[in-house]
């Protein structure tokens, strides 16, 4: 999981963000399609010599060896969601515009890799296999969406100062400023207020699901919001991502 998390960071900052800022949208499409092909058939050799795709295939095979093909399939399915969300951002980047707030809040949980790629396989870290019926539970799905929004907002607010062009970055403060006409400073304050409203909903739902008779639902209710703290700890203390003013250059 740690290897996969670092790979997700590489994909997000290097293979997607840098390429998008350089206008290399065809390169992004080829890479996304290459990952998707490996997700569909992880034992088949990649069609490309791209070393990143070969690393991704190796990670998929390692995961299958560690915990079986079902877990690998679930992880691949989550990854497909993340890849699709990245492609949804492309038209806005090409047009040099930003989406409305509702569209952004719908898309953001999916484009937050630490949430969308790993949400269904949290059980692996805890040494338990969470059934699909639990992942499909309406309460868990709502908590997952809220937790994904929270993760994205933490990333957006804390990384804004590292963006080469903060006002046009695909972040919550920039989206608020773009749609309302306020300053980026005012928009950041509003983004923080939206984050706290989401956090209140998470706490309320987490407490409700924490009383459920199903132990796996209680586990997921506890686990899903954890990446918000993980975003801060991992990216400040380990990757120093939020200190890197040149991570997209």
C-alpha cells in the first residue's frame, strides 16, 4: 500500500499535472489508457515500454500475491474511478476555465487519489477483508463521499501556495473565487468554512454508523475519515509535498 501511495503521488504530480500544464493532453490519455489496460488484464505485458506502466503492473501483481485477485480487482476498480476523474478535469484545463462549485464538489472526492484509489481496500492495512455489501451500504457510501471531499479540501487549502498560478489552479479556493468574483484570500476563508461544514457532517454520520450492529460497518465508519489526517502527516512529515514550490515544474 505504501508503494502504491507513492506511485499515486507520482502519477498525480508528474504524469498528470506536469503534462496538463504543458498541454500534453494526448500523453495523458495514452498513460491513462495504459493503466486502464493493466487494470483489466494485469498479467498481460503492457503494450508500452513506459517504465511507469511496468511499475504499475508489478504493483498490481504484488497486491494479488499479497491478498488475492479479489483485492487486486477492487483496487483496480477504485483506480479506474480516479483515472476517469482526472480525464474529466482535462476539458477545463484545455479551455483555461474552472467548473461551477457543485460540479467541483462532485468531482473532487474522485480525483483525490488517497481516497478514491484506497477507500475500498482499507481493510488490508488492518488485516481484515471488508465485504462488498459493506462498501455498498448507503451510509458508508455517503460517508465515503464526504470523506473524499474532506481529503480534497485539505489538499486544496494546504497546497494552494505551491501552485504556479493559484487563481487558475484546480482547487476549491480558486473555484470559489472564479465563480463569485471575490479575492483568492476571501475564497480561501470560504473554503475553510465549507470544509468545517463537511467535517460536521462526517462526525455526525460517523457517530451514527459507529452504533451499527455490523462490525465491518463500524470499522469503515472509523477508517474512511482517517486519510484527512494522513494527508497532513504524510505530506508534511514524509513527502514534504506542501513545501515543494517546484513540484509541477
